[in-house]
């Protein structure tokens, strides 16, 4: 089984980081989906680096959302 964390904002990253760190410590398999709500490096990647969290396995940025909408409505 694999656990998924879906994050999009700075407070979500900060609030879930202790849980993810505990998962890492206990070697519990998980991955991260980032919704891409913050578009700047400072608001996004910096928090993952400073909190020593793994990079998101998937990122839903504006382009991905646009492509998804095109697939749904076409």
C-alpha cells in the first residue's frame, strides 16, 4: 500500500511535514502530489528543501490542468 499526500499551499506543506518525516523514519511508502497553487520557486520548492521532504512525484500546474480540461470537454 502507498499513501498519497495532496498538497498545494505553504500551510499544508508545513502542517503535513511532521507526518511525512515520521513516515520516512518508519519507512512507510508514500508519495506527494503538489497542486501547483504557488507558482514561484520561493513559495514552492523552498519549503520542500528546507523541511527536507521528498520532491512531489506529481505536480498539477496550470498546463496540466488546462490539458485535463481539454480532454474532459472535447
